[in-house]
C-alpha cells in the first residue's frame, strides 16, 4: 500500500501578496491624515483656551492685576 500525501502548493504570488498586505497595514498604522487633523484640533483648542483667558483678563483688568500685585507684594 502506497501512501500518497497531498500537500497544498501555495498559489504563485500568494506569499508576496501576504507580505504586501502586512506592509500596507503597517504603513497605515503610522501617522495618518486623521492623526494630523486630531493633533491640529488639539493645538487649536489649547490656543483658543489661551486666547479666552487673555480676553477675560483684558475685560477684567482687576483680576489680572490682583494676581500680579499678589506676586509682587513683599511678605513681612
């Protein structure tokens, strides 16, 4: 009795396509335009917060002066 093994032979180019798919996936995991957009939004939100604080101080100069005066006042 002879034993015949049937080994599946991969299709030509199948491993190359698999490697290409992995490479494409890894490149997609790097910085994307969505990441850039989210980073930009975060920076803009911080800038808006800083500008709001500056505007609040300009509208109410006593609040800004009080913190400056308190820091400059000698203790004693």
